């Protein structure tokens, strides 16, 4: 369950930023998670419920924005949305593609007081 | 679970050489950063958030009890004038920074480091044992073993004569860069050597954690399904080399090697393959030549 490590990292980042800002707690945190980041959103949400307990995020609203993964075809340069890592370019059927978005695992912003 | 204090912290791990006990091991590490007390009455989680997967939808956690929805409202209202901090930080930043430090350390010492990942039982330790036995007169090898529990794999490596440390991750399902940093220091890896890092047998979790390795090697055996690559794509995407092991068993199993390679190449067209049998030695020479070529 690497989602637990991810969740703990999120708490650590929030903790550090909150200290830096001389704030006491966070009431909202915004995350961006790519659909091909390797993190299962349901598992992350579950892990976060545990990880935030007794932390600065204890009462924070957690906003997660999913970033749709996109790939670029190395043959015809077509850019297309992907749902997996093994499907060909819908335009020319080439398998040689490059992911251009959807790998994000980002703490975007915090609202603190 | 931690064998020393039984704390069950998922991010506690131990690093030991064969023969060392945990009690006298100074590197036994705990990061007690988060409390995990379960006071059932404390939180009731409201799972009413939507699960439609449209492009930019938001998911919300309401950690307050339903009955306290009112407070929730007040709370939000009171703090709507708080400060917003633009963070824009990669969640894996901490691991990635340590991984880069490891990478710099390995490069400076001309250490060729290989992160071996696979499902449990595909033959990682067997591959290392045979490789070390066959090449140890030419190459100096060091090994970091990763398993949730036991010293078994470290003891097997120790029998080959190569210096080894065992990381036991407890509940953890992958090695991370910090563990490898500590283990490499404990091993005192000498210049111009090869460092094998056998990750925890798991095809999912280790894929996200850069250890600072020179190359990542994914191993599958022909007793697994040929569709492994498309079932666990992230691992195949993040690897440089794919070793297909146990080819001595091909006559007895329905494993189509060409199909497996085609699937893997769909995910990662840069993957390079070695087809081997650690048991019979078939195909091992290509792997050895690759290793010797990259080592210097
Ligand atoms: N037939 C055959 N068996 C093999 C081969 N390589 C390894 N094995 C067997 O596969 C089993 C598992 O091998 P290990 O080397 O322990 O596998 P591992 O990947 O290190 O396993 P974990 O560390 O538990 O994830 C052992 O019984 C080996 O003897 C091979 O080439 N052919
Ligand atoms: Mg092993
Ligand atoms: Zn195309």
C-alpha cells in the first residue's frame, strides 16, 4: 500500500508549509493527482483518513483534482487522452508514444490560519 | 511491525548485516511522525463524495461527523479569510531529493547500482547468487536486500561471499531512497563496484520510488502470465531492462515469450530484454556481457 507513504508525505509537506507560514492549522488542502500517476485515488483517500489524524490536516477539507493523462504519438505527433499505458495512437496505431501529462502527484495549495 | 518495540508503525524499518541482531543495531530507525490511535468515537467519515470520473472534478473529505455539519459550516465561514499558500510541491519530493543524492554518491564513486523489482518468487535472489558466483573474480559486488521480514535472502547472498545488508521494511511494501542511503553507508560500498538492490517482491509499489539507481531491472518468470506487463504497466514503464527468467520451464507452461515482449514494448519501447534460466545458465552470458559493459 504505497498510498500510505504518499499520504504521509502529504501530511509532512502540509506540516512544513504550515510551520513556515507561522500558521496553526490547515482548513483546506488542494492536491493534483494524474490518472497515470500510479496512485489509486480511492486507496489514497482511505490512507489520508488515517494519516491526517492528529496532524495539521486533521480538520482540513481535502480537494483532489484529477489530471487526465495524455500522450503524444512519436509517429504522427497526435496528442490524445489515454486510459492505460499500452494502447496505440488512435490516429495511426503506433505504440511508440510519450506521456505528456497524467503523472502528477502534487500538493497544489493550502489554506491556513 | 517493528520487532523491537512492536509499534506497528508502517514507516519503521531495520537494516542489518547477517548475524547482527536488531537489539544491538544502531541503524534501527523509527520515524514516529504520525500518531495512529484509533479512537472510534473521534471521527466519523462521511463518504458522500462523488465518484464520477470527469476531467476536473473535485473530491471532498468531510472529516466531521454528519451530526456536526453545522459546526463544519461555521468553521468554514470563520476561516474563509485565512491565508492561501501556493505550494506546488511534488508529493514524492522528499524521496526524489534523497534519490538524487544517492545517484550523485554512486556516480562519484563509479558504483553501478541496479534496482531489481519483480513479483515474489520470480528469481531475483537466485539471479544475484549465480551472477555473483560466476563473475566475482572480475567484478566486486555489494548487495542490499529488501524484504518485509527475515534475513533469509541476505544469508543466501552472504554465502556467495559478497558483502550484504538486509533491510526489513516491516509493513512497508517497497524500499525508498532513505533506506538505500542508510544501507549503502552501512555497507561501505567501495569504488568501481556493482551494487545490486533487491527490492521487496511487489510489482506495484516500488515503481514510484526512485532509489537513485543507475538502472531499474524488472524480472518476470515464465510461470507468471504473459500479460504481466499490461497488468502492472507502471513497473514496466519505469524499468530499463526486463529479464525473463525460468525459460527452462517453457516446455511445461503456456507462456508465449514473444507476446510478453510485445506487451512490454507497447508500454515502454525502450525496454531491453534478457531471456535466461538461472537454473541451467542458458542466456546468462548476454546478461553478464551487458553487466560488464556498463560497469566501467
Ligand atoms: N526452474 C527454475 N526455477 C528457478 C529459476 N530461478 C529461480 N528459480 C526458483 O524460484 C524460486 C524463487 O526464487 P528466488 O530467487 O527466491 O525468488 P525471489 O524473486 O528472490 O523471491 P522473493 O525475494 O521472495 O520475492 C526458488 O525456488 C528458485 O529455486 C530458474 O531459472 N528455473
Ligand atoms: Mg529474494
Ligand atoms: Zn500516431
